C-alpha cells in the first residue's frame, strides 16, 4: 500500500509495451485511490490516461469500462480506447489504460448560482442512467460527485471503477455516500444502494463540505436533512428513499418528476387565483346562510302554527 | 476453481513488543501454517510523527505474508477493511500465480501476462474473493496506551463485518485481546459471523506495562489450530483445504 511513485510530468511520453501506442502527457487531471489520471494526446486527439501500480485493480476497471461504455445502446461512461504496460525510465513497469476524455464542469461549479430545481434535474438525469445500469444487472457502487462531470447540461460518469454486479459486495465506496456508514442498510450491491447515494449527492449541494456521523449516525443524518435549505418536497423524497419506499431508480425518478412538473406555474398567478377563489367562497357562504335562515324561519313558523 | 477457506490474523497495536519471543518469527511460522498475518499500527489523532517502534508493524506483516498499514484513529474503519480485503486478494493471487507457473512455466505472474489475458485472470481472482470463506482472528493490543482507542477499534470491527458480510462467501470472526495475566491472550468474542452487537467488549483490562506481541501471536495461532481440530471432530468436511 505504498504511494505510487511515477515520474509523469507534462511532455512525458507514455509508450505501451504491447500495443506500441505512444501518448504525450499534457497535464494531470486528478488522483484516485489506485492511480493518477492525465490528459494526454495522440495524433492530435485528446484522451484521458490512467496510470496505476496495482495491476489487478486497474484491469478490473478496464473490464468494467469495456462493458459499460455502452449498455443497451445508452452511453453510460467514457469509451474505452487502449490498455497496456508502460516501461518507465526508472526501470519500473506501470499498467495504464486510455479512455475518452470528457470535458465538463464539476457538480459544484455547474450548480453555482443556479436555482434549486437544477438539483432535482441532475438527480433525475442520474436516476435515468442508473435505471439502465440496474436493468443490465449492475449497480454503480461508488457514486459520488468526484466521479461525475456535467457536460452540455448532462450528467456524465467519468469513473466506473466501482461498478459491481447485483448481489455481490460493493467493491469500493466513500463513507459520506455509503448507506452502511449511516446505518441505512447493507453493503450488498442492490439498486437501493445507488438510490441512497443519489440522496447524499442532493444533500451535498447544500453541505459542500460534507459532514461525518456522530454517535448515532441515523440521527445525525436526519438532523442535517431537517436543517438543509432544500425545498420541502425534495426532503420528502429523500426521506422516502431512506425509508426504502423506492424499489427502483424509475420510482424515485417519477417522484422527483412530479415535483418538478408541479413547480412550472409562476407563483404570481397562483396568488391571484387563490384570491379569486376566496371571494367566491365568501359569496357561497352568504348564500348558504341566507337559505339556512329562511329554512329556519319556515320551520319555526310551522311549529308555531 | 474451488473457492477455499482463507485464514487471517489481524493484529491491532500501537507499539513495540517488549516481552517474549520475536513476533516476526511467529508470523513467519503462521504463514507456514497457512495463516496470513496482517498488522495495523494505530496512532493517536494528535500524534505528529510515527514512533520508531512501529517499524515492527511492517516486518511482522511481511513475514506473515500479509499487509500492514499505520493509521490515525479516525481512518481506522477504512483501513481495517482495505487491509483485510487486500490480504485476501494477495493470498488468492499467490495461489493463482502458482497455478500459472505450473501451466506457463517458470516465473510467470499475473502482472507479466498480456493485458487481454490478464483481464480474464483478474476476473477469476475477483470471483474467488467474492465467494471464498474467510476466517479472521482479530488480536487487539489492549495495553494501557491503547485503552482510549478501543471504542474506535470496536466501531471499525463492526464496520468490517458489515462489509465482509455483503460478500457471497461466508465469514467467521473472533476477537482476542492481550496481554492477559493468565493465558497471554483472552477471547473476547467467540467465533461468529456478525460483529454488530458487541456490548462490554473490552472490560476488565489489565494495565500492565508490557506488550508480549510474539507470545500473543503464537497463542492466536494455536487458537486457530484448535478451532479447526474442533471442527474436524464435529463434522468431517471433505472439501476442507488448508491454507486456502
């Protein structure tokens, strides 16, 4: 478990030992648990290249990438390009793979200054993709904002390393998004595991620093939700999800969809309408009381006679 | 390939052994008996640098064919799992490598295969990790300097059982602590598949100033051996494999 020590800088040429393709490193894009990702180019085309030290883990990622670049005709992650070993100048051999470079904004950057309804829209997009993945028999696993980008107003998955077959143990997870950590279920790969992570992504939009569990994890989470500056309809969907009321991504998506559709009416019109409504109600009341008084009068007169 | 039974000792400590036989030698013995030894060195959250004594952590795990890591208390849960799972993969890979060498000749390992074939082999290793049976004997150093870390240890172990029980293969855990004035180690939790409700886990701890890591490891190894003897007496399991 030693920290990887590759000497990759801008301009480094990474050449594959088996396929002999060469990639020029442009800059570092990020660092993950088992390697670092670089922007690189070959023949004028930009790619993302991941170098690691743990060969087996990297190969499992490649297998997933090959499988899930496309599921049932729907593009769910970056396309796979190449996998190889790189004999670096320090005499070591490092495994690497190359995939499509997806350019986009992080979740936080994209949502900055936007209305809260975008939180719901992004969650719905995520749920649509999850629906396809779940139907194919897999769950995303390590679903978190670090593994997502927004490109052309559409949520994109950039790391499919945590994708796990339904019924198996979740391969990798991040505590904040993990239902097991919060006491809301097991770490078995089931659709519900991903749905929980979606609610945490929604919460993260108002708690960008995230937060950790206190003595009673469930209570910490409920308190945070209560105090979250999110529309109460969203809170209701989140609570329903935690209570296990949604059995599929589709059900949760539909619940969110109903909320987003409802909010289409501009607020001004609603107030005028309700005023009008109030006035007519007042008239109705007057009419009913008049009839009641007349009726009472008649019956009283009848009794008198 | 049949998913076998994997045996691990997970040692949680914060200091150097200072009593009895050499823990590194005992770890080597354990490895020879088909039991992997993993070691986690637990630092205080405010501790600035690694104390010299924890160098031992690495040597024990290396001799025991396992994985070692030094961590701060707050990262314990994450590390306990990572170490256990990594050791599991390492053991399975070791077995697969041996098979490969048998088929492909000398000095071929998974890493040296062309990417296409490597992709298929890692898939098999992954499957075995998901389905194999796992036995983890947790050995907790509960000497005075560890006392305030024990609640975190307890939490991390409950979390480990949550993670491992999501696998398809079965799990068995047992928790021992040391030092114990009478028997060197003391069983705190009997062999079980769940480590969720562990009330009064670490009570009546002795506060002696000695850390007999070597003798404790040896007792743990005996406990493992006794366990399999008991099991064999009770029910003959023809598929039992030793070591893996």
